[in-house]
């Protein structure tokens, strides 16, 4: 309405001037016909101005009213105006589609207010009862049944001049998606924490194996070497040599187990070196494992991401060799437009990804690791076509 203020004020001002002029001329010489005619013309002109002004005001009011209704119709939040008896006197399309209630109907209390304990004389609606509470989350019953999670804020219109009652304006917003996102964030944090605890336990076990069992076996091996040099009977010497071989084999197995539990090379020289070391260790005459990258620096990879990416690659390579019978496995770590990309591809027997992805423990474990660091996990495979695993994680 601001764009019409100046124009309307000019019309009002000119009308007042004309009326004053008419009064002065009439008082000066009311019997003069010329003055009478001029006053009549001024009167008609003033009347036309008033009619035009009323028409313009109606256009302005109608335009502003239509814009206001359009604004409420386009709002993503629901707007409900109800009287003290909770009868809806206005509701916008968003609120109507969210709750199913319509104008003229009585909107029920939220589920919390329906069951809350009231003090003597207290209003059941919490937002109406507590003047300093402007926001509240609860479940609002839907007309078709059930309830929807909403966040509600309220305000009051000016009191009615006759009844002195104030209509209440409730703004409602569907918080279902927000709650789901919050639950997902909590789930990711818990998963990430669980993996951190698991890695710490792996680290402890790895150190115990290396510093305890491995060292003990090595001490036993030295003692047996000393005894073997003192034995004179060939039978006992051969038996001692066999036991030594078994102990050396046991030491090697403990070292392999210790490295698999906690790859110290990952923290000493980085993810790429750890992947290459793993590839060299698992590679056989039958299976070729290659590691490729276009990264110029590992500063983009956080320590948490490094651990999870290493574990995902480790699980994928083991699956390719043991279950897929693959002869070629390619591990690629690259820098994408926004994320780091890990891709493990093999030429094994493959599987039905739509069926196995929801059943395989290893695949679920890899997916949970990817989600724990805010990444995306994808599996592409079909029987006879190998497997492609892609992980995309944020930098840093």
C-alpha cells in the first residue's frame, strides 16, 4: 500500500483545498450566480476526486489482500488461525495438507497437551497457557488418523473490540525429516565411535601379540637353538629342528596376525604405502593386485578416513580372492571434484548385488565404515562380471 500513499494524500489534500475554496467563495457572495456556478463545478470536481479516491483505495486493498493470500498460500510452513474455542478461522494450504483439517473445523490439542497434568484454571494448550513459551515440539493429530511430528510457534492477534477475545495464530512445521536426519547423525556418531573402539582394541591386541606372545616365542626359539647345539643324539636333534621350524612358523603367523589387526605402516608412512604393502603381502602367482593413484599429497586424507578406507580395501581384496576367485584386483585412490574416491575392482565370479548386498556381513561392514566418515558406498556386480566397489568420502 506504500506505493499509493503519496497519490492518495495528494487527492485528499486537493479535495480539502477545493472544499475550503468553495466555502470561502460562498461566504464572500452567496447571491452571485458566477460564484454559484464555480462552486458547483468545484463541488462536482471534488465529488469525482472522492469517487476516484475510493475506487483506488478499493483496488489497493484488493491487491494487497490478494498478495497476502498468495503469500500465505506459498509459505512452506503451515499457518492456522483459531479462536479461543479452537475453531479454525483461517488455514493455509501447507497446514491443510499437513494435518487434513479445514476452515470451520475444531482442531484438536497436540498429543502432549491432551495428556498433560493441569493446574487449577490452567489452559490445556501449553502455548496458550505459558505466555513466555513461543516454540514447542509435539505430535499433532491428523484428520485422517495418526499424528505428525511438528514444531509449533504461536502469536496472538489484537483483541476483538466487542468480545475482547484474541485469536491465536499457530505456525506449524513438519519436523519428521529433521528428526530422521538427527537420528542418522547420531547413528553415524555411534557407528564411528564403535569403529574407533574396535580399532583401539585391535591396536591393543596387536601390541600384545607383538610384545608378548611373539617375544615369548622368540625367547623359546633361542633356548631351543642353544639346546640343539648341545644335543649329541641325531634323533633328538632332528626332533628339535622340527620344533624350531614350527615355532618359527608360529612367530610368522603371529606377526601376520598382528599386522592385520593393526597396520602400523598406515600411521607411519600413510594410506597409500599401507595399501601397497597389503597388496604385496596378499598377491600370489595366481592373483595380481595393483594400486593406482593420482594424489600428489595425503594431507587431504584424515587419520579416521585412512583407517576406514584401508579396512574397506582390505575386506574387498580378501573377498575378491577368497570368494570371487579373482586373478586381477585393482585398487584406485583418486581426488574427485569434491571428494576422495576409492575404487576396488576385480575380475572374479561376481554375485547378484541386489540380493547379496543386504545379506553379506562384509558388505554391510564396509558400508557402515563409509557412512561413519560421511561417505557414500556403492557395489556394482552381477554373476560372472566381477565386482566394483566405490567409496566416496569428504576430504580432510
